[in-house]
């Protein structure tokens, strides 16, 4: 990759990493599902022109949009409302990669070798190791919710394989529409004080919603899509694995979060395991694209 594009990849990772801090600030003034609805309201305002009916794909498209917009991001905002810090949440969110691989084995009948099995095991072991940190253990329910969010994202990723011909902007527009309608509806049923929150929310909360809705989408997803159009996925995705480091650094510098040795070890194990799975998944995808003679036998 050209140096300018490497810088863009790190910028995308930074934007997504600091997005956890934005979510944390947003849920301090807004109920979590209501905050998610506000976030997608802004996204939809930008992507509305790209909303299209895709013949023959709408059932699958709506399922993916609901899973991502309502369930995945809803769980993320709920996790942030319970968490005492952002570092461990960001690290645990990376489990979507091993979850996707596990689902590919179960649903798509893919085969894996010992390297990916090892990567999956060590990534989950790293998240469990985070629980040894007494600070993180105090909000283990938040970690559990983000693990569920990662699983939902993995399910959505498998479902999206049937939507490869749907433009990314159209997909994001439907996710935004589903996210705002579904989140507001569920928020009205189970949350309270939404109107009061609108009037009492501070500038930081509104800026955080704007960041999550606009910066994360325009720079984050837009930059990622740009890179994926220019380079193989195998060249781009490893750079995104530094995202949790930006969350951890931001948590320390901005939120005064304390990083214990348990987070360092557990986070390192998780990211290392996810890196193994990512590289092996990318190699397998390249093998299927160009043929086994050019890539070599799949052994992981």
C-alpha cells in the first residue's frame, strides 16, 4: 500500500477507536437506545439519497439492516452505558472476526486448520483474561453485551455474503433507516426520560452523537470502502486491528481510565488471536480467488 493509504487506514482505525469514547459520552446524557436512534437519524439524513429498493434482495437486506442497525449497535450503546471504561469494550468487540469464522464453519461448512483454531481460542481466552482485572470485572455485564454485539455483527457478515452486488451506500442507508426506526420504537417501550434528555443534554453529548453518526460513517466507513476498492482485503484489514489501541489510549488520556496488567495481557492475547484468524481468513479468500497452485495449500 502507498504510504498515504497506510495513513488513511490508521486514520480509519483511529476514528473507529475514538467512536467508543463518543458513544460513552452520548449515553451519559441520553438513554442508550435513544442515543443509537439519534445517531442513525443523522446517518440517514446524509445517506437518504442512496436509499433504493433492490429487487429480489429486500428480505435479506432488511434482515441485515435490522441486525446491524438495531441489535448490533443497540447492544453496543447499552454496553457503553454500563461500562466503566472503553478499552476492554473495544478489545472485546474484535471477537466478531473469530465469531465470523466459527459461523462459516457451522453454516457454510468451511474447513479450518490448527492455526485458525489456535487464533480463535487465544482471542476468546484473552477476553476471559480481562475478567481478572477487578476494575473490568465490576462491569462484566457490559463486556458480555459487547461480545453479544460482536456475535450479531458476525451473523450479519455471513448474511451479507448474499448481498455482494448491493452498493455499500445503499446498504448503509437501509441500516440507518432500520436503526433509527427500530431504536426509537424499542426506546419508547423500555426506556424513559427521552424528552427530558433532549432538553438537558450538554454540548458534549450532542457532539458525541454527531461524531458517531457522521465522522464514524463518512471518514470511517467511507475511508474503509475506498481502501477496499483499491487493495485486496488481506492488505487492508490488518491495519484496522490497531483500533482498540486508540480506544485504550483515548480512555487513558481523555477518560482517566486505568489500564492494569490484566488488560494489557488479555488485550494482547485477543488482538494476537484475531490477527491470526484475519490473516488466515484473508489467505483462504485469496486462495479461492486465484487457485491453490498460486497460493499454496491451505493449512490454517
